[in-house]
């Protein structure tokens, strides 16, 4: 769960993807892999989420290129005349592909051609490819089509040469980057593992418990043989996420112990990932499963406060706030502990050459004369501690460093109703009453809005089917909750994420004389 306001690195894939991948596309002389030949390869090598190498390679097929292929790809015979034959690059390509997950769009096509080209060279190449078409179907079920053209259109990507190997491979990479920003790494990891089929069931769990799980958003509960609650999680695809827990390569000892105890699974569907994240956060805090640690409710939160010293330099301090009080939007960040806030200040000091004394990370000298901080000797502080840097320069830099950690101002005049509707089933809908970044209630019916002292500014369609309900979530307290805040900011301030999840916001007005 996100613990501060850092966002996904736009140039790095989610940790949910396999750590070592080759995203590949090939252009060929036709559609039959046992007969036609590869004429172009394009690929991107991924290590731990970073693209470390890009390559475009023409290949001489030793055969003619049909006119239709030339028209489609723009590849002419003269462009391949001096290109190497596949056999000349086979060993180097095999070394590149070794121990990496092969990723392709319609992976059976590209994998089939690679396998046959290697076979002609006397090499038995085998792999379990990850198909980005199937990946799109799992994570974006609200869209009917998942061709590369449709994905390019879906996210408004720009492409120079469609049906050229490198450009098409680059689109897959950009699609994965976009998905990394839109989905939690657990959902991406669950989807990839399910597609790669690397899971096996725990010894105490009957297969029927998994067979009845839906491939839709919601939350799930793991119980042991005595029906003690072990773990609660959420996913955009409950079935895939549950199966990912049972992977052979457990990431840590906790996962291994959990898997050995699971005997029963229960689930609760939600219309979208938005409702799943809200519900997961609330249920973990109310039910406190044995193996959930990160989402326990924190009664104390901490912020970074700026003030000015006698010389006009801004200095930072960490102050505690209670989670049931209003959040001061003139302070910066929301942290679970003073240590977490100080760690953030340390990172910002390194990035922006800030003074450890002024950040409260190093004790001030108590004598009459100022003494430079230790980092000034290392040339990692520009001298604000001894007035060697102008106040304007230093103050601007510290404000810039903390800008991304400003508490988001509530952008609506009053409360709002967030409507989440299942993109594949418009009758499955839920409404969330939210005010000042506080989740007040899940409404069974829109008429319940009046019970909370609000009314909609315009008519809202109330056509819905009954969702599975839980007494734990129908009425929630109005305390500020850090995890809920992060979820609301993530969704409600991201128009693309709202569009993908089919979420709408309706304004409300307070009913005069009523209390919420």
C-alpha cells in the first residue's frame, strides 16, 4: 500500500511484471510459421523494470517478399539484401532470450516463427511466452477489442511506423508502462503469473474453493481449517490474484506459511477496482486478519511543517496530528511515523542539496557563532546553515522539494457521490458518499443520501442490482484515514483511471439544518 505521495516512476515498469523480459515483435513474409520467414525483428530488453537495450534487426529471408507484405510493412527487398540471415544471429539471439520471459502481442504468432527459425538452425528453442493480448483482456475487460491498433487508440499513443517490428514492440512497452501507472503491482503480478501458469494449490485447499472464484474485481478472504481469518486482499481479478498466492516461487517466508494454512476462501465482488481498494482497507482494519500488517488503522499521523528561523531560512520539523482531526493543508506529507518522515527528508536533502541542520536531521550548534553542518564539508549543502547561500535560493529549493507532498485540497464545494459501475454489467453499481477525503458510507440506495444530510445536485440513475453487502462497510466513521486518502487521491484526481474504471462523480449539496 502506498505510504506517501510518491507516484509510479513513468519510465519504469511495475515490479509485478517478470523481472527479466524481452518484449519482441517480428515481421514476416506471411502467416504460416512452418513455411514463411522472418524479415525483421524489434525488441526491448527489460531488467528489473528498466529498459536496458533496444534493437531493430533486418533479416534476409532468402526468399521473395509478397507485394501485400511490402505494402503493409513498407519493407522492400533492397532493404534486406545486405542483412544477415537468421542463422547468423541465432546464437546471439538465443543468449539474449535465455532466462527471460518472451513478451509479444498475439504471442503464439511470434513464438511460432522464432521456434521454427531456430529449428532450421538445429536449435530447440522453448519458452512460455507472455501474451500482451491476453494481458489486456484480463486487466481491461471493459474493452471488447485488444488488438495493438485498439490499444494504441485506447491510450492515444503516437506511432511512426505501424507494422514495423521495433515500433510495434515499443507500443507493447508503452502499454505496460501505462498499465504500471494504472494498476497495483499485485494485480499485474497475479495476471502475469496466471497467464504463465506457475501456481499450484495449497495442500489443505480443495480445488472447488478456487473454481467458484470470479474473474472480476473485489476482495477475498483466506481462512484456516478452523475458519480463523488469515488474510484479506483485493484484486481487479479475484481468481488470478488468489492463484498468484500459490506460486511455487514464494517471495518470502510469510507467503509460504500463509499458503500452508489456507483451507477455505470467501470473496465479495465490487463493480470496479475502486470499490475493491476501499473495501479491502476498511475490512482489514475492522477484522484484523492474522497476516495483514500494513493497513492497520493509524490513530497518529505525522506531517512536515516549515517555519522560518531568525536569518530568514526555512526550517523543517516533524509534527504529529491525530487521524480524527482535520488535516492542515499548509503542511507537507502524511506519514505513519516520525522515522518515515525523517527518511523522506533525508532523501530530499540528497536530491535538492538541502541542509541537514535546517531539516532537523542534525543538531544545531548552541554557541554564539554558527557552525556549518557536516554535509557542507562534503559539498552536499550550499551553506544555508552558515548564511553562505541566499535565503531566496534556499527557500525556493526546499519548497520545490516538498511540492509533491502538499496535502491535496478538496476540489469540490461539498460532498460528492462516487458512482462505480461494472463496465461489463451496467446493472452492478455502488455509490460512495465522500467528503473532505473521508469515506462516509456506501449507499445501498441513493435515497440513503438524505439520511447523511445531503442531496444530489442533479438526478442520478439508480438502476442497479443488489451487491453483496457487509455490515462492516455500510456505515463508516468520518475519521481521516491515510489509506483511504491515498486511494481517493489516486482515483479521483486521475481522469484516465476514472475512465478506465467507469467511475463518475456527482456533486451534492448539504440539506439545511441536517448534520452529516
